[in-house]
C-alpha cells in the first residue's frame, strides 16, 4: 500500500470517530508514520482498518495498533527497548494475531 492510500484511509476512519479531536487525529497519523518508518520489512507489513481498530501487522505480530473496544482496548506498539514509565500507561506483553 503506498503512503497516500493508508493515510487517506486512516483519515477517513478518524473522521468517523467523533470523540477524537483533530489534534489527537494528527497525533495518530504521526504514530503510524513513525511505526511504518521504523519497520524493517515494511513492504511485508499489512495495514488494516476495521470498525474498532487500526493496525500494522507483520508475520502475525501487531507492530502498532489502536484498539477502541473490547478487552484489548488501548494503544499498542511493539518496542525493542524498555519503554519509559509514563503515569497512566500500563505496559503488557505483545499480542499476536494467533491466540
């Protein structure tokens, strides 16, 4: 998927989410730009948009995602370093597309 396509699709999804401010929407686009930019095999990545989530997946592992509902609700980002402690943020093990 080329750069224009995923951004356009993401903007459409964000426009439907009435509870997301324009500022937060801009940050979400930047979040996925950085996720794509730091993915070693981005040509093999799958970017998907569903009613309640947006995700970037490679090899069955979520690299970055926003999940708006359900038990896995939150912002997901796979990192290779210990993330800094941030008040209100709970870090958990990586999720896979396979249970």
